[in-house]
C-alpha cells in the first residue's frame, strides 16, 4: 500500500500534482488539479504545496482505515440501492433524473442486492458498458454522475472510506459528447402560433412563454402573479419576474421580452374575464403531483400533438426545447446578446453550462463570414517560370 505525490511538468516552470495510489494489487491516479510555479513560488504556491501534502496524508489514512477494518463493516454490507433511494428523497432531489438512474440500476441488478462493498471499479465498468448498450453516451454519463454524487456523501457519512469512482483512471471515464440541441426558429414558432390544435390554450401559452423567457418547466408551471413585477423606467413600462429557480434554488430577477409581456397580459385578461383568482399564472398546467409529474407528461403529449399538426418533428418536441429555443434565438437575433448575458438569463451558475449554445445555425455562420468586406484589389496571376 502506498500513496505517493507526483509532479507533472508544465510550461513556464509550473507543475501540477497528482496522487499515485497502490492498494490491494491495484494502481490508480488521482489528479488534484492544483498547480504551482515551482521555479518562482509565491506565498500562495507554498500554501498550495502544503494543501496537496495534506490531501496525500488524508488518502493514505483512508486506506489504512480500510485495510485494518476500522470502518464499520456492517454499514458497508448495507444495500446501496435501498440507501440511495432514501438518500435522494431526504435531499429533496427525487426527480425524474434520479428516478431514471434508480430504474436502470434495478434493471441491471435484477433482484440482487448491491452492497456498498461490492461497488468496485470493475463493477462500475460493467454497469457502464451495460448502460452504453441501452442509452446514449451523455445519458449514461448522467446516471454515473448521480451514483458518484451519492457515493461521495457515503464517504462523508463514513459508510465507505473511498469513493470507488475515484479509483478509475481519468482516461477510462466517460467523456461528455457534443450534442445537437433542438431549437425552433422564429419562423417555426410563427407556424405553431398559426396552427389550430385541440389542446388546452394554457399549454400553448406556457410553452411560448418559455420560448421567450427560457424558463424551465418546473419554473413556468409554478410561476405566481406575485412574482411578476411592473416598473416605470424612463417613462416606459418594464416587466420583470422575480422568482426562485426550482432546480438551482437561485433567486432570479429577469427582464421580460415584449412577446412574453403580451402573453402575461393575455393571461391576466383571461383570469379577470373568468373570475379566476388562482395565484398561479398558468393554473391549468400547475403540477400538483410532484412525485409522478403527471401534468408534465400530459403537457408533453399535447405539445407533440401540436407539433405534428404544424408539420414539425413531433419526436423532438417537448417542453425543454423551449429553453433551447430561447437561448438560440436570442443569440442569433439580439444585437446585445452574448454568451455571458444568456448565461445569466438562463440562470446558469457558470458559463460552462451555456457553451452548448455557441454552435449557432449554419445560416448564421454564413451570414457572419459574408459580413466581411472585400478588399479593393486586382488579382495578379504570376507566371510560372
């Protein structure tokens, strides 16, 4: 058994650190993503060096604990799947994402239990290969991330000493693949608006509202009138929504596009006409069953029906396309939009999550390059000697 601190030389006199770990005839690396300027170390670099030494000692102690059986073995024999279901419910994150992870784990395991002690790098590789044979790369990666997150908390709770995912070399882990995010053009949105379809009008309004705000389904279906704010700014009436995102729990203050304002005005007019005193903007699509998400299923079925009637691909139509539609169209059509602004409008915590929208449509690329001016020049053909 051994935990060794290694250096990887970088340019400019810098080095990055990683751990070289050997235990039970297995060897793996843990990259710490900490770098210092070894040639001219600063006070901050010295602090980083002290930190990596502490991490090395911590990992070594974890292995000693594991090797000497100091971790409660009865806890390691507990069924991970039973624990994980309880874990996500207690953390209030038992959503469709985690449900899918648990469902696939059950299919893979059959009726067999999954003790914590049985989750090894080899077991993870087996489950990974099984997933890749049934779902797309990024979906499989998301399921693995769910499990990784759960096991990180299991380490924190002293159920297991080390997260087995960390023993898998980085080169062997599933990488995120670029995907095409389906988004509707403004012309396609206009086609939807002009298409008559026998579905509830509020489903149409809620979907179009999301297309012009980028709000998730979880935020649209529980949006309240109390969160809609109207202000007078420079003699102009400006509309905003001030709300807490259901997914990130971040407080957002969002200015609204004119089309989104028009939808809200229509909803308010309808509410007054029918004496609807509901606190929700779209009461007919409000999700009252958070466990089964019944309304979400009803809405997505209706949206597919609407898309089919409009001659659009129904398989690509679901509520989340509205969010992609907002991001793509604002980048294409708004002269003041940039990636950072769109990131804030979508409520992303980092701009990395917004990078998927940098791949604009081909016609936008063509327009961009054709915008370059031509030089006033005469082409001179040199004679070949």
